[in-house]
C-alpha cells in the first residue's frame, strides 16, 4: 500500500509505503515526521477526497481507514478544521476524549426536560450526559413488568410474539432473547454517508432520553 502525504505548508506530496495495514495511524504519522520537516506527533492526519476531508483517529488501524493511493494532509488540528468548515458533510474520526472538553458540565437526562439548546451543546462535546436517579427507577419498574410477562408466559406483542405480520406467532421462551437481538440487528443496517460525530452524539442522547422515560422495559445495562 502507498499513501501520499503532504503538509499544509508545502505543495509536494511524499510517498509513504505501508507494509502492514495492522499498524496504527499514529505509527504512520511517526513515519511522516521522519520525511517532512516541521511535523511532530501532536499533528493530525486528514484524509482528503472529493467529498471533503476526515481527521483520522490516531488509534485506528491503517487498513480500516485508508486505501492504497489515498491522499493525506498533515498539520495542526485547527488547520484541518479551518480548511474543511465549508463542507457541511465533514466527517470527523477522532477519539471521544480528545473531542470532549475535560471541563464539560454534565446534564441529567430524565426523559422530559432535555432542551434543544442542551442537545446542541451535547453534540459539540460541551455537555456530558448522565441519567437521573428518578429516571433509572422508572426504567427498573418497567423492566419488572417485562420480567413478569415472561415468567407468567403471557402473550404480549413484541415480547413473546413476532413483529408486524408475525404478530400472531408466539415465540418459545428460550427464543425470546434471540428475538430481541434480531430486532436490533434488523434496525442496525444503514446506507449512505456516515453521520458526523456531532450528529451521532445528539442521536444517542435523544435515544437515551426516550428510553429513560420508563416505557420500554429495557434493562439498565442496555
């Protein structure tokens, strides 16, 4: 595999051979630093393509994020961001600890009081989230109802039956857990461009906020 890399201060690309794709992006950056002046380990590598650019996570394996012939720019992180802000479809691959402000305040999700402004701050990494004690009590109570349904071998849609046109099919007790796993798998298929990190944070916060209303029968470890 060959990767083409240049710094923001130069127009010249350097060819970096990659023999083992199991190496990390961080190791690739170290190799780049040997070949290009004014590059140091604090810098970031950004994959550049017609669709925009993506900051690569240092811990990612090269084979999982790069292909033969890819073009990378190297430099301080703020240059990557500044260069790419015009692209609304910017995709950032970065570990959460680096993207999250260490001084971020925390907000309690209770299923009722989350505001749009708070949701935007969560996406930007300026608010951490946790679930309120009251909400967790609601979650536990609704789970008790599900456990009771299973223990009593009652027929309840979506718990002991199939879904949709299979609603009249009763599921054997030893298959109930597998039914729920298959439901998750069927909803985990996606198409199109990946969502940004900010969008993912907001979607997860919204989903958690719905689940802690106490209507879903989930277990706390979910």
